[in-house]
């Protein structure tokens, strides 16, 4: 599943970063690296952008870019 498919209030562990060249480097530089836990906090009314919480900070990401990030969803008990 991709980061764009996770509903607000749910999270997961990043398994793979897609994209090529500068986009991939930019995603990695923002802290979106494999084995990082991420929580989807909010999604804008039209679905873009997505607000994430990871590594102790909030990050806003375009849905188009979130589709390039594979995530293993975590189901909290």
C-alpha cells in the first residue's frame, strides 16, 4: 500500500521510496526513509496535500508524491 492510501489517524512503516532523481533525493532529505514510522494526521478536503507526522515533526506532502512511498500499515490495538 502507498502512503496516499492510508487514512487520517493511521500510520505505518515506510518500506520503499519510489521516484527518480531529484524527487527521490528530496523525499529522502525530508526524512522519508525506509523503516521510518509515519502517521497520517490530516488530508485536505480535496485529498491534496497530506499532513504527516514523523521523526518528531509535521510534514506536508503532495498526494502525487505520497503515491511513490510504499508503507506497511500498522494497526494499533
